[in-house]
C-alpha cells in the first residue's frame, strides 16, 4: 500500500510548467503597473466616489487570485483547500461588514440612533 | 485485549500501555503521544482551575458584607479580573478540547495519534509559556482592568501588569489555534477505514466545530491584544476619541473573538453531553444529523452576534438591532440539541451513574443559562440588566453549570479509559449532587440580585442586597466542597481503585474496544469500522444483564 | 523515538512520520494543516485591515495626505520584488518535484535575495520616515533642537492649508510626529466631500477653521496603521527568510524529490501568502491619495 502511489499521485505534478508560471508572472507585473497608473487618474470625479479604490481593489483581487490559483496550486487542490481559501475571505467579510454597519449607521437617525 | 480472571472477573492491567511506555521525565516532556499530552494538560488545567477558584472564594467572602471591608476596591478589581482571566483563558477554553479531545479523538476515529503530534506538543508548550507569563504578572501585582481589558483604562490609566498578562494570553491563544488546526486535519485525514463522517461520535463533531471557531476567531484577539499593548506603549490614540480614535473599535475587535470564545467553551461540553446522554440511556441518540449540524451552525452563527455585548456601549442602534435579532437566531441550534437529548432519554434504559448525573445536570442548568441569555439579548430588556449580577448569573450558569459540569462528567465517564481504574461511585454521586445544589444556591440568587439592580464588579453594595449575597456565598462553600471531592477520590482511585477493564460501562463506542489504559498506538490492530454510531442493538454484543451481574458480583471500591 | 515502541516492521518511505499509514495521508494532512494556518493568518492580518477600514472611512483626507507622503517608487519596486520572489518560489517547488537539486538551491537563494531586498528597501523607507518626523511615536523621530535665537512663533503662522509645497524647517527637539500640510482637507471642504466625522474631527470648534493639530493627529493615525501593517508584514517576511534558510539547507542535502517534496510546497504556500498580503497593502497604503495630487491638486 505504501509504494503504488508514486505514479498515480503525481499525475498532475507539473501543473502548468515553466511557461505557465512565466505567463502568470507577466500578468502580475502588468497588474502592478496598471494599478499604479490608474491610481494617478482621478476616477472619482469621472465615475463615482470611491471608484479609484474599487478599481485598485479589483486589480489586487485579480492578482491575488492568480497567485492563489497558480502559484499556490489551489486550482489543482482538493475542494477542502478551495473551501478554506474562500471561507477565510468570507469570514473577513463578516468582520468588515458587521463592524462597518455600526460606523455607517451612527448618527444616521435610523431607529433613533 | 485485556486478560480477565476467570473466577473473580477482575481485569489485569495491560503490561505495556501508554503510561509505562517510557518512564523518564524526557519521555513525558518530549512525548508525541496525544494521550500523555492530554494528561499533562489535565494537571495544568486543574491547577489553573484551583487558582481561579481561590480568587472566586475571595470574591464571595468579600461580598458577604455590604461594605468593602475585606479588600479595598482596587484590590477587589484585581481579584475579579484575575478570576476571570485564569478561568476563561487558562481553564475553560483549553479544558475539554485539550484534555478529553486530545486523548479521545484519535481513539474515537481509530487512528494511532493526531495528524500532527509535534504541533500538539508545541500547543502544550505554548500553553505553559503563556500561563507562566500570566502567572508572573499576577504575582508581580496583577491586573485590575477586568478580563475584558476595555480601553481607555487598560491603555492609558491602569497602573498594573497589563503587558505581562496580555502577553500570556496572546501566547496562549496560539496554543488554542494549533489545537484546533490539529483537530481539523485529524478528522479529515486520520479516520480508520469504515469510519465515515456520519459514523463519528458526536463528541468528534462538536470538536470539529470548535476547531473552526478556534482557527477563525483566536487570531483576532491576538491582534487586539497587540493593538492594546502598542497603544499602551506608544499612546498614538487609535482608541482615544479626543484624537480621533474610537474606544468602541477595541470592543468590536475584542468581542469578535470573545463571543465565539464562549462557544469554544460550551460546544465541547455539548459534545460530551451527547455522549453521556446517549450512552447512559443505552439508546441511539435522537436526531444524530441534527445535533451534528447544529454544532456547525452554532460555530458559524456565533460569529454574527458579538455586538450583543455592546448594546449600551455607543454602537449604533441599527447595529444593536441586527445583533439582537441574530442573537435570538443563534439560540435555535442549542435548543435543537436540548430537544434531541431529551428525546434520546425518552424510553431509554437510563442508569444514573455519576457521569449521567453530570449530563442531566448540564441539561437543566444550561437550559436556565441559555434562556436568561435571551433576556440579555433582547435589546429593550438588556438596558435594565446590563452590568448587573443578572449577567454574572447568566454566564456562570452556562459556563459552570454547562461547561464545567460537562467537563466533570466527561472526566468521570472516561476516567476508567484514561487511567484503567474505577473511582468510587458512591463518592462520585455525592459530589455530583453537592455540585448541583451548591451551584444553584450560589448563582440563582444572583439573577434576583441583578434584576433588583445590584451592579457587577462592585466590592460594596447597598445593605438590602446582603441576604441574597449570603445565600450565594453559602452556596459557594458547598460548591467548593463539591469540586474538591473529585480531586480526592479520583487521585485515591489511581492507587486503590478497581481495575476497570476495557469496557466497564458496556458501551459500543470505538474507545471501549481497546484496553484500559490503551497502548501507545491506541489499538493493537488498526480497527475497521462496520457499525453505526451509538449502536445499541441486540447484535452489538453488549449484554446489559451481564454487565449488571458483573457489577453486583465485583467488590465495591 | 527511543522511548517509542513501534509495532510495525514495514518499509517506511523517507520522511514518512509514524502516525501515518502512507505518504499520501501525510501529504494531505500537512497540506490541510498549512492551509488552516494560513486561514488564521488571514484573520490575524484581517484585524489590522479592519482598523484600516474604520479609520479610512472616517478620515479619508488625512489618509490621502499621509499616503501621498510615502515613497511610491520604493513601494512599487518592492511590489515587483515580491512578485519575482513568488515566481522563484513557485519554480523552486517545480524543481523540487523534479528532484533537481541545483536548480532548487539557485532558486531558493534567489528567493532569499529578493526577500532580503524587500526588507532592505523597507529599512530605507522607515529611515526616511524617521528623518522626516513621520514616526507616530514621540521620541522615535530625528531630534533637531531649535537653533539659538529662534523663537517658536516667528511670523504670524500661515494657515496649514496654504504653503503646501513649501519646505518647513525641520525643528523637532522631542522627536515628535510632525505634520504641517492640511491642504487636502481644505480641498475636500471646498469641493464638499468631507465625511461627517471629518467635519468635526479636523475643525477647531471655536474658530470653525481647519485646525492643523487636529488634522495632524489623524495623519498620525494613518502613519501608525502604516507602520503596524507593514511592520507586521516585515516580521512575517523575516520568518519567511528563516524558513527559506532551513529549506536551503535541506535542499542542499538533496532531501527533496518527486516522492518527498511537501516541505517545499508548504514553505511556498507561506511565502505566497506573505506576497498576497503585500499585494493588498501596496494600493491601500501607497496609492489611495495619488489622484488628488496627480493633476495638480
């Protein structure tokens, strides 16, 4: 039982190979340059208030997803790993949302508060 | 397995078991055996319980009289703070997971050890290191901020050893995280062949849920303590409203962990109670999946209600209403468990052994504690009850009446497995009853006191509250005796107790299918599981009559 | 192991620990274990992100002002440095699986060089803050005594929103946090996008004008968050470098192969996580106010 794994276990071992890793690296570099140049433009007045932040976070999210899926091999990992990754961000979202619901509604007059 | 004398029925201790497999100090301190680690936790946790109990006794002595005469207020502040810190962080949170969870989970799933034994040992070391820092701080002069460390007192005005004790709690938090991490991995990867998720004992489900809370919540208290410490040193002002900071932010971060922490405390207790009720009613637990999923539901929903500790703090009323509503919702899974346990007992063949007495005690006391939690969660009523003794009574009902009683029940239930010895059933029953009576006498009057307006954390109170306080202190004395007695007869049993044999209670669980005490690798042959959880059928080979006959014949301890 | 009685007599693959039946079980366990550790790390940093979120939503202009004072070139460079180190780390895992010892060693060394570069740049940045009086703790800034003959209030002090581009002489006898420029607050006031908290927090209630000290206090909170978040991140980088040293030693001894490479993969997970934290820190700390000054604001 201990030895018949060498073949079947590593069938997807190389995943995307060196060219793949370099492509992901390229995406990350492009994303970094993009986020810097976009930050210099005032999207807040063109689009809506908070647009700059939204775009910056979106680009950061895409970069993070590239690192997680390809460098950290989440794309080829069992579902439990996916669940851990997604779940932890969900938990962060709980912490942010439920804290900010206090700050956003203070002095708002809702329910007399 | 264990050999048994043909005539007397007495069991012989297995020659080589985890207790005598290696007798040097090094073999214990550097062990990777989860069972030895559990025993070392047991001793440490009991020591902290005793220290916390001494602080509790001092509190109750002071509160015998209305005036602040035994202690001055500053000292009293330190006493209740330290009682809270020792009990919550160093006793309640580790107790069942680190002692019973560590010992039993691998055995219950049919594994040789936890998945990551060295991480387990690191957990123990971190617990000792954290505990040492906290104790050092206590001995240097202690802390007086309340276990909740609210700012700005803890960061700006308190002249006590906040940093040392905070550091101790910070380190201890990582002990907790590593234990939870280990359990999650173990339940996923170490189950024996045939041990599917839905054949797991509910004790294991409860610990899985608890582990999720430990991993997701504890880091936040770690960062909160770090922020408080930095603020204490640097005085930047993130919690100072005059500079633009917000003290409520500290409370949000603190309670984000500390509310789920109470579920870290109680969920393992519920896991123990599921085992006790089902096994001592000799009946398959009612609604297995409901209980399993309700543990997960409590773990998840527990993260959504922390603001119910902050209703009068200054958070927005809208947030208060959201948290209040969700607090009502989080009570539902706990109620589901109560119904299922009760249904399990119905038409069961109940034996009122000591562990079962604790189990039933849990049900009644947790019920009261839980219901009074609803009073406190209702945003209108809570304004009257906040910061009164009503709150104190509520959390002692769930934490002591719930968790501590479940812990004692579990210790008594699995004592034969852990040590291979039986304790005195007579003294066990007496202690259980003393604990129950003493507990109620201590804490029920506090509901009335709180409702009548006695504030918490005060050394002095108006004279009209004295009578109930005297009842409470009298109850505390009885409770103290009830807690001390097991220490005596359990230790007595180690030397003079009857050999327990592999399955003294005649039960179907996997832990009862190995010798008592178990061998280091838990099972002589790796088990293959072909039966469902809590199988009490005719063909499970557990003859209750045989068990009763043996009990009648064997000499009383 | 000396005190542990083993009841098996079978062949154990190299690196297989005694509690596991086979390598697959060990790999699965170690992987879930590391991911659980990362989950708790996410929540650990998450607390600081919450603090950031709360304060930025309350005092956005102070945050923008503080952010603009960070060295964006260094921040940008550091981001790229970490991304390159992530690439070299991923390739290290690739070569570990192939059992290619030399490539592993080269790539680990490269990863460490980039990691150390990151830390070096951070040291330079922190030193800049020290020199400019931007460390939020009194006493931890460059101390410069007022030269003899100068008094504190020379001319009538200009309001803090004027003279934004002038150089203030750096006088800092106590090493306190220094901030003089509240022009962004004035801009927000003029264009009407101050938050309700800002409308109270920046203003002197008596004069109804923006108060330099009050604005400075909010900027100080920004810099505190900057130091706390990047400091915690740098601490994790240091731990990462220590981890890499251990990995280098093991790789040098040719420990890893297709059969046994999980320690490399797990170290990689940690390294990538630290990179991801920086991917968020860079825009949130360095870039949030650039659009105010880019077109001459």
